[in-house]
């Protein structure tokens, strides 16, 4: 029996007058990698930002419907947004390390939660860095600025920063779109490694990537979910003509 | 899970506190303008109200009077308002063409390096404090005017004169006018210029006919800002105005008196009505700036629409 | 080609217009340098404005050592190691002024006998005016030499060289004309105004840029702050004495004071601090805020830990511009700190900043152009340096998040 992480029911999202998401329904499973694919502007990034309520930051953005996590609607008034985000981490399109040292970047989240114990922080920083296979590369310069790392290293640092909070879910919004192929391969390996412990939801522009790393795939078009199924099935025998057209490269 | 429930609660209330704090500070910052106007108004209006402790002053004769004798307790500032307006507008008239031409030079005509140097010169002039301009005006401008006047057979009060005030103000508002005009000219759409060039106009013709016309709204905004500065300029003006007791002054070589120089004159050893009346003068100064801003912005809109 | 000539002519006019402003800047600098530069020295920066009379006696364990050679200006006493000259003061009095004191001279090894500071090291220095001297003659008697008996510089040196076998004590007047008190006042004003203005200004900028949604109230707040920029500084002065004076009374001020001036300046600085902070906030990429929030940081944690540290250059610019403004401000201070030059200022006393000191010495009966020019030069040097640093920071800011 698979456990459900997010249960999304009838979600509609508006930017002012414009509707960006139409009637989204889906279930996202724990300890699986789910990929969202679709052409630019199809709403996949908008949707992933609903899952940790990052859309709240955009002025004039309105969300209707319900998203249940552990039985509670994360859009209900009872939900603490900050608390939600400690459970649902996020990695962004462009690496966005803070202009501080590598160590401080990773210790940032725990410190915000009030953790001051130096020993514990050291431990968290080192395990997080080891988990993303960055530790060996930066062990001797933990206290140097994170801005000096390469793009791929920066993105792995951002993932380490995210797992330092030991979240349940990691949202990844096109995490490799700004990276070279070698860095991309490293991140993909990392995702496969991480899914043992975390639920991963990844938005990607790259269908091969979705095919390589995800268990489930959802295809978005014009703000709607056209189809969602086991990845192998989506790529082998899509149920919808539009999905097939997209996958075979007729548009997008 | 790293979440510490107690800590989360504290963070949340801290977050709320800071939201309130930031907002309160912003409100405080914004409220100062109201406080300034209210308090200057309250204190400035008091000498004209019945029951004023040093003897009520007639507001009509205050506003229309043409004699200001602190020593005799006669306070008429009608002529001072006229002096202030005349000096400021003449300064603007003098400064405006020079600053627009300089702005055009910096933005379009000068070779790149020279333009950057000129921009720095303008910035340096902008950063010179007003008392320093005052020293320069008293030491150089007034001396030159004195020599000029005596060569024309006119005696001056050591060079302190309306002309000195005008030249001083023209210099002081020049950086404001120029930097606003430079910004406006640099913002002119490149396509517009190219359209003019494509029609066979020369660069210079384009600069003078198209660019200046397109930038006029920004240039005008600079002029309004500069005029406001001219009205309010105090210490430097007071060093060369001479503080005439009656007026208005229309003779360039005669001494004059502006609202600000009146507010500063003999402040050191004064109290009572003579002190309070300065708030009334300050109130009139605020009114002059407000009204002129309003009128000029109205004119600007009209001009801009054509 | 008529058109070409016309074009050249128009271009020429813009060159002339630009040359005018260079000419004005040059004239200002030239005037100030020729009138004020010679006054700028350590004495100007370190001494009091008001001259004071001092009494000092040669210390007991002074041992006479032969003086070194001196070939400068004035009349030199090789015996006592002191050179003096005749001068006429600005009050039209003939005085004997010291131009050189040898390190070994007894006049360089004295202690004060003025009540209240007995025993404090004292010495004649360049510019001191000698009023009277007690010396020991050949018979070992202590003799008094009054100002009238000295006559002029030549006669004084003659008496000392021919008759004195020892120096006992000396009464002299310090030169004065220094700006130490005004420098201290200026520093006080900078400290007070920034201390108040920085937190309010930064918090306001944070609210306007990070919190404020588009609403009527927020538009009004912005309008209010923008309008402050156009208020003439003399009007701030009026506001200071009415609104802020009662606040300074709470901490014990009885008259206008440096504290009052600082508070008034704090309000004058607000628009500057707010706009430079906000400009820096605009440059901080949204992705950093998103990153922080996605890690479960609260909004205020994000602001203090990520956003403001990134905006530090802009805040620094605000601070520098603020310092420049405080140094240059005069009209607002005329009303709030008074125009009395104070050699020993404290927060609750009156005093003049450097700019205000210029106003004071220029608006008196006898304007002192030379001192005013010297102070102007000092102010300009500081302000120009600030300008350059701000420009450098601005360039760095533009590159910082590319």
C-alpha cells in the first residue's frame, strides 16, 4: 500500500484575472519521484510552488481548492506557512546560494529554527554535504564564500541546504536547467539517491530526465493536467494524443 | 525533524512584532511632513490671533506691508515675498539655458570621457554646501559687482545686492537643473532620434529639435525642483542680500531682502514677537513653495499635453 | 554649407555653457585656496577659537642646555631659544608674537599656574602673544618685565640676552582662532543624527520595499516621505525648536543644544537614508528571498539575515551621504544649536558645526573671510572624498549580483 504525501483536490489558481491553473486533481506518493513535464508556461512551475505556498509571495495571486498533506489542508487558515516550509523544502531553477560562507549557507535553516549548538550544527553541515557528495570537494573551504563555487556545486549546495532541514518533501523546480551536462548527471544521480529518504517532486523541461529519474509523471498543458501515470507507461503508451505529440517532440 | 515547537511560536511572534515595527517606522517617517506643517502653522499663525501675548499683529498688513522694521515692531512682508519671487525666477531664467545646454553637452555632444568629467563637475558643484557658496558669493561675486557698479558710477553696499543674490542662486540651482535635464535627455527613445536622422536631419539638428522637445517634461520637472531650492535657500543668500528695510527691490545693484534672509536676520539676540514672527515668515515660505509648485505642475501638464 | 556652420555654432554654445560651470567650480576652489590654505595647519585643527590668557612657570628641575641654531623669521635669542616678531592683531593692537621655540628652551619646559590646572605642562608656542615675563638678573634678583617695558620684539630679546640669567615665569596669550570645538560639535551631530535616523530610515525602506502592498495608505506614506525632500532646511529648523525641543528638555536641555540639532538633522537625513537603502533592496535578487523562505525562515529572519546584509552597500552610501549632509548643513542648525561658537561643547550645550561656524564668523560685524575660506576648504575636502567613495560603492553595487 502506497502512502499519499499530497492529495490535491480541485485546485484553481489566478493571477489577478488570469487563470493559470485549472481544476488540478492528483495524488503525490511518498518516497517516490514525481516529475511534472510540459511546455513553457503550462503551469507546472506554478503548481509546484503551490505545494509549499511560495505563490503567497506574489501579489494578486489567488488559490482555490484544497491540498491535503497528512490530512490537513495546507491552504486552510490553521496552517502555519513557515512550519509548512520546514517540512517541504525547495530547490530553485537557478542556484541561489546566499552570499555567505558554505557552512553558513547550510546552517542557515537550522539556525533560523533556533539551533545554536556548534557541535550539532557541524554535524548537520557535514552530513548534508556528504549526502550531496559535495563534502570532499569543499571540505577545506567550508568557511569561504559559497559564491566561489561552480554552478553545479552551487546547486548541490542548495540541495544540501534544503536537506539540512530534514524535510519530508523536496520540491525541485527545473534544478538542472542552468547547468552543464556533467553537473546535470550528478544531480540526477543525487535525486535517485535521495528518494530513499525523501519524497521528491521535480519540474523538468527535459523529457529524458523525467524518464530517467521519475517513478510517476504528470503532463501539464495550458494550466491543466492532461495525464498522470507511472512514468514508463506515460512514455511507452500515453493515453492522450496531446501527451504523445509532446513526448514525440511535435511541439513544446 | 528539526522543528522546535516553542521556537516556532517565538519566531512567529517576533515576525509579527517586526512587521509592526517596520510599518510603525514608515508611518513615523511619513508623519514628519504633517508634523512640520502643523506645528509651523500653529506657531506661525499665533501672532495674528486675538490674545497673543506680545500684542496681536494685523495679518493683512503683515502680508501686504512694504516695511519691515524689527527695531520698531513693524512687520510687513509683502515686498519680501515679491523680492523672493523676483530673485528666484530671475535666477532660474539665468540658470535654465546654461544648464540645459550643459546637460545636452554631457548626454549627447561631448566625447565620452569629457562628458563623464563634466558630469563629475556637476556632481561636485551639487555637493558644495550652501555656506561655502555663501563665502564665495560674499568674497568674489559681491566684490566683482562692487567693482562693476563703481565703474558705472553706482555705489553699492559692499557689493551686497539683488544681482549678487540672483547670480548666487543661479549657481546653486544649476546642479539640480543640469542633473535632472541630463537624466531626461538620456532617457529619450533612441528610435525617435534615428527617425529624425533617417529623415536627413543632422545630429545637431536632431539634438536641438527632437531630443530637447522629447525631454522637456523632465527638464521642466528639474526647473520646478530648482525653483523650490531657490526659494528655500537661506544662509548663503543671507550673506549677500543686505536685508533692506523696505521695498520691493527692482534695482539690480540695490540691496534686497528675501523670506529666508528675514528669518535669519538678528536671530541671535531676539525673543518675543520678533522671534515668533519668523515662524509666520516660514509659513509664508512654505505657502510660496507649495503654490508655485502647484501652479508650475499645472503648467507642466498643459505644456506636456500639447 | 550653411547648415554645417549652424550646427557647429550650436555645438559651440553647449561647449561654452559647460565651460561656465567648470569656471565656477574653478573660481570657488581658487578663491578658497588663495584665501584659506595658508591657515590650515595643526594649530587650526587643534586649538580653541577664543584666545585665552595663560600663566606658566619654568619647571623646577629644568637644566639649561645650549640652544640649537635657528635661521628662520623673527628676532632670535640664541641664549634662550626663542624667536619673536612684532605683529598687529585684528583688533589693531601691537603685540609681540612667538614664531619659534627651541626644544631646549625654558619656555618649552613650563607648567601652568592658572587656578584649576596647576602643574599641567605648558609651553609657549607659535603664535602665542607674550604679555609679561619674570626673569632673574645678574644679581640673582627676580625681575618683572611688563608688556610696556618690553617695547617691541627687538627690545625684548635685547633685555633677555643682556640681563637675564634665568627665566622664572611668563604670562602669555594663546592665539585662538582654532576650530577644535566646531569639529567636536560636528562629530556629535553626525553621531546623534545617524543613530536616530539609521534605524528609522532602514526600517521604513524595508517596509516600503518588502512589506507594503499597493494600497492607498502605502502610496500616502511614500508621498509623505518624498515630500520631505523638498522642504527647505530652514523650515526643518523651525520644526526642531517647536516639536523636538520639548524632547530634549526631558533629558535636561535648558536651551537650544547640539542634541536638538542632531535630532533635527536626523529628520533631514531620513529621505536620503530611505532612498539609498531602498535602491539597494531593489537590487537584491528575489531568488535569495525565495531560498530563505523555502527553508522555513520567517519573513523577518529573511530580512535580517539575507536581505539587509546584501543591501549593506546601499546603507553605507546612505550613511556617507548623510555625513556629507550633516557637515554641510547650516540653516536648520541656526535655529537649533544656536550660532555661538563653543570651544568645549557637549550634547546639551550650544555650539556650532563647521558650516555653522562659517555662518557665524561671516555674519558678524567683521566677516573673517580667511578663516571662513579655510573651514570651507576642510569641508569641501571631506565632502569631495565622500562623493568619490559613494561613486565607487555605486559601481560595485551595480556589479554585485550579476
